[in-house]
């Protein structure tokens, strides 16, 4: 999920750079690039990955019930 956020931020930064748009000092292509790198680093670090809530962290071998 965070990789998609990073990709969207990179796309916005690219469009701002190509169109030479000026949105003020806060939203330059460089700051958006750093924000995209931040979200990409979070994604690669495992933040926002699978959790027990969304069906992740399943044990190996299927069922945890003993037979």
C-alpha cells in the first residue's frame, strides 16, 4: 500500500517538474521526491504490510489445529 502512495507522489512530482508548475515553496518536485522516497523506504522496511486484521501472518502448513 505504501508503495502505491510513493508511486502516486513520484507521478505528481514528475508532472509538476514537466509542466514547470509552481505550487509555492512547500510543494516543489524535490520535496515530493523526498516524500516519495520516505514512503518507499517505509514500504521496503515492512511498515504497512500484512497483519492479522487483513488476513496476513498465516502460519505455515495451513490450519493451526492439531490432528
